[in-house]
C-alpha cells in the first residue's frame, strides 16, 4: 500500500447543505424509524402476547425476556457487523444488516410458539445492532462538521417516529372487533418488513464513505464520489465551491487488526472509553427498562386495556422526538459537553421526581404519562448523543467497532438486565418495588452526566480527523483554523 495526501475530509466538511445530504438522511437515517417500530411493538402488544387468545400466552416476565433477547441479538450483531464494517466498508454492511432485519421481521409474524418468537427477535436485533455501527459511521463521515451534531441527534431521535407509528397502529390492529386477537400483532411485524423494503430501495443510492475508501487503498474511487457530490452541489447552488485548505497524509492499508482496535480504545484512549461506557449504560438502562415495560405498568397498576395502551405511548414518543429535534441544534452551538451533561443530569433528576410521585400514589395513568413526556424530552437528546460521542472521539479505522463495542457493552448491562429486571418488578404488583427501579435508572443517568462534565470531549464544529487523527495518518490533521 502507498502513502497518499488527500483533502477529501476538508472537501466534505466545507460543503453547503444540499439535496444530496437529504438523500443520506433518508437512506440511512430512516432505519431508526424501523428500530423504533421494532422495539416498541413488543411493548405495545405486550398485553396481547400475555393473553392466551393472542396465540402465544406469554407471562409478563417472558415479555420482558423477549425484549432482553432482542437486545442480546442487537449487542452481538453490533460486535460482529461493527468489525466487518471497519474491514469491508460501510455500504456493503448497511445493506447486509438491513436484509437480515427484513428476513427476521417477516419470520416473526409467523411465530407459533415462544421459542420461535425468541429466535426471530434475536435475529431482528442482530440486524438492527449491525445497523447502529454501519449507519452511524457512514452518517458522521458524510455530514459536514458544522452540522454533524444536530443531524446525528435528529437521525437517532427519529427512532421515536417509529414508536409513535407503532403505538398509533396498535389502536386499530389490536382492536379485536377489527382483527382477530391472534392476527393483529402479527400484522404489525409484517408491516415493519414492508417499510424496510422501502428503505432498502432508497439506500441503494447512498455511496460508500470516501473517508473509508481512501484509507483502504481506493483513493480513485473516493475522488470520484467526492467530485460527483461537488458537481451536484454546485449545480444546485449555482456557485463554485471554494478550495479547502485542510490536507491529511495517510499510509493506506487494507485491514486493521482487532488487537490494534483494542489497544487504541483502551491503551491510547482510556478516558474516552470510560466516557462512552458511562453514556451508553445510563441511556440503555433508562429506555430499555423504564420505557419499554410501560405498557405492563399501565395494565398492572392503572388497569389500562391493552387496546388503549397506544394512546399513552404516542405522547411519550412525540416528547422524545421533539426533544431531539429542538435540542439537537444546541449540540453544535452551545457545545457537546454542556449539552450532553445537561440532558443526562436533568432527565435523571426529573426521573427521581416522577418516581417519588408514583410511589406516593399521586399520579394517574395520564399524569404519569405527562411526567414521562418531560423526562424523555431531555433524555432522548442525551441518548442520541451517546452514539454521536463514540462516533466522533475514536480514529476513523476503529469508528464502527467503537460504536459497536460501547453499544454492546452499555446496552448489554442496561438493556438486557433492565427489561428482565423490570418485568419481574412489575410482576410483584408493588409500586414501591417498581419505583426502586426508576431510582436506579435515574442514578445511572446522573452518574453518566457527571462523567461527561469531567472528561467529556468538545467536538462541536471540529473535523473528525481533528478530534481523533486516523491511525494511518503520518501527521496530525491541519485545517483552516490551525492544528487541532
């Protein structure tokens, strides 16, 4: 392999926002809508799955176990596909992982027993987990630095459009007067596959990351892609693009050994690794434990019929999405450290307040839902920033694997333990016991926010190569404002 000098990162970062960037958002970002649909669908149909007339007859604990199995698949899928993404490219893997998701989702609709259902949820999770690594890597490598924060948080926040969609669909689909009890929940999984096919069609037009290409010895292909993007943007704007000043020297290589990846994350960047772990554990426990068992809480403590659960989940989903939409731009203007720490700590404090009110019987199903809307308004932006953070603070060659690792470990600790634990807490029928789980989630969020305060990395407006120079670079990235 040879040593090359390139200005591709600077050329991508200096591009004005154009229709081409919207293609990236549509082709890559819409998968989070599918993820939101997939994760939320089990929570929404949980009461139907526990009803023997629904065809499976699961217990509350088994519904929580199904959520944990989905997350387990997502964690393992993230690790496997994350490694393959760094080795074989972003585009190849985000097509493979979407295909796996589609196949497993269709199979879920035909579940006739708990074992089949669990297996399909595992494979669906594996596909989605792989998406997190491949898609987040590609997004951050294609979006200009000045808007990377808001775009990344908006895209990850679009997860909640899927949850709203699932909750809204549950109202007619779970209405036994319209569809038989054992058919409605199956239709929701089949619909997810139909939406996935639409995403696959759009995604085929998304190019490989030029940053990945030039590091892996495909400089000519990277140049062709960037020149094509520049021609399209110039045609749209009617103006010539300025010549960027930043250049980077790269010693090209075909592969990066796993040992190198591990050493980079834990020997060279131990503080950044601790930061990523803290952010992922906090948000994963909060969402996978608290939010995705909310349907069970509504049914157990407030006697909300399963056909009406969606009415309570819709406003919470909207609160999450609006939070990411409204607060996302502040991650670029105010900065990463202030916003990440603030959203984590504020949501944790609000969760404590909600738990206290719930324990004292001061809340109805409606007022508890209102409290969750406020909690998740802040938490959703914080949760999205976890993915943004680990994507930014590690070198290019390890980016997908870093996302996969922290997602897998953080979500494994918070997302696998959380739903199973909360399913059992709800099974007790004791408000005080469930509240203790809320306090645990709040403590983890506050702790993660404090970690960000002390060792967070300010990445707003900075090139990825400035924040974490590639392992393949022979010199630090030089940009218009100096050396980062």
